[in-house]
């Protein structure tokens, strides 16, 4: 008998509504094959006249895990406690993982080579997802050796497939500035100088501000950030003091 896998409490999971829809309970199948239930009180806020207005057989829904009883094999889910942000992030993760699976499928069609299930499971544990693993392999092709696929030509083919379908991971670069002005209109001058388009500026707490930029190329982003910081320092020298924090 295959051991059931349980999600963590508060985890956001993708579920498929089963045919077992009752007036007070809805049964769902999670991605890993385990079964969970959504009580009617966790379907939606307020009074529910017809539960089928909210769930339908075969519909995919994003749920939050409320309680896990491994001894009894029970998983209690909530549909109404999933935020818009939770839903968006889970759908995005699902799409990315599907993309990664499609890459492996194309690779198999071209080479008839299929990585072992246990190997893929270990990679998911290590990198959190197959998509994340492929993203890291964009920067370092040698990481593909974790798939235990022989032949350099096959790895080159897989790497090219990844480059075609996976965007490099964006890296966030930040730089803090200490800004002071003793002019009557100092606040306005600070706002004027920090009104730049190429990078985002966040107020931390007086007198600190943070310059921030996201890019696929860390070196280029760092260079751009430093150039913008130097421009700010030069343009502010007549209005007060400004320092780049290390």
C-alpha cells in the first residue's frame, strides 16, 4: 500500500473537486493524490444557499490547508481563506512547473531518455521545484548532471530547450542612501532628486532611503544602481548631505 503524503498546515494547495459534492461538504483531490474536504463554512463567507454555485465536479481550486490529522488520514481545507495573492502565486507556480514538465517531455521525444522519478523527486526537494532547478541550470549547465543523464550532447540539447522556454531568474539589487537637508523646502528637494525612473526608491525611515532594481544580470544591475546613486549624490550636493551606505 502506497504511503499517503500529507501537506503542511497553512500550505496553499491546488485541488480538483471530486464528484463527491454534498450539501455540507466537498471532497477534493490534491496534487499529490491525497484527498481533502472543504466544510461548507470554508467555501465562502456569508450564507450559502447552493454549494454548487461555488464548486463543480472537475474544477480546479486553490485551497488553504487548515488541519491535518495523519492518524485518521483527514485533511481539512478552506476555499474562502485563500487571498488573491496566494491564488496568483500558486497559479504562477503551477504554470511554471507545467512548463518544466513540457521541457522534459520534448527532451524525451527527441532522445527517448526519461529521468528517473526518484531523481526528479530529489531535485524538487533540493530546489523546491523542477522549474527552479532549470532556472539555476541556465547560469550553470553543469547542474544538469543532477538528472544523471549520460552524454554531453544530450545535456547540451536539454540546456538549449531550457533556454528556449525558461526566463532567467531576476535578481534584486539594493543600495541604501542616507539623505539629509536643512533647507526650508528640504523634503521637496529630496523628493525631486529621488524621482528617478530607472530604479525604484523606497523610504525606510528618516534619513534612510533604498534604491532597488531587479534584473536578470546582476553585474549590469549593480553598475546601473551605482551610476544612479552617483548622479543623486552630485545633484544633491547644494541641498544637503547624502551618503551611500555600504
